[in-house]
């Protein structure tokens, strides 16, 4: 096997990315502290053609060199918007017809591997603060919660890793 060169990957341009159809999925970042985590979520969102990212609360916004370091330009391809209040964002998404899931360990959460989606519907997923998770008030306004099954001694994941797992899984459920 030979490793492919970047020129052999047939990547689309920013203009082409902006014009292609996105999967019906929106990402909401709720009080994310780490600029590297924010950049990583942008990059994952680009890879799987997410509609938009909402940056809420203390979540930093591009342009920022530390976001760019992990986003590698995805902050220019993925549409994003800053909204200070996460609950307002959730309520507006629901009014626009999105089914909103918080990604959090809660009573009654649905395990990601057991989640079934309707390909004719639109979805939003909320990822919370690295220490405190998704705020209870935001969970209260969500339609449901998704939990990633974990089997080791730790019961948490880095938020950008969690976003990668969830976005990949939802992409497969909505796109395939």
C-alpha cells in the first residue's frame, strides 16, 4: 500500500462545499472552553457536511489562531453563528422543525447505538462544557438525550472526541 498524496484525495473547493447539499444536522456547542475542541468540531463538521454550527455562551468564535490550528480552514467552510443563549438557540431550532438532542448522561437517555432517526426529519445535537456538560436548563428544553455507551472505568469523553463519534454515527444514519 502507498499513502496517498494530498493532491490525490480529490478534495472539493470551499465554493463547492458551500454549494453541496448538507445532511440535515446542526451542531450546538454550549460553553466549550477549549479553542482546540472548537476547531476540532469544525473540522469534523466539514468532513461530514453538517449544515451549521451554533457557538453559544462562552464558546469562542473564529477567527482565532488556536481554533484555526485544529480546524485547518473548516471555520471558513462550515456555516456558523454565535448566539449567547443556548436555550434560545434550542427553542429557535425546534420552531424551525429540528428535533434537538443533548448529548449527555441522563435518566432516560437513548444509547447512541440504539438511536433510530427518520431520514425525512432535521436534527440538532448539543455538546456541553468540558467539565459541567450540557446545562440542565438546556436539557430541559431538548427533545431528548443521547448517551454514548462506555464500558471502562471512566464515564466521560473529551468533547471533541464525543462530537466525532456522534456526528459520524448520525451521518451514517441520515446519509446511508
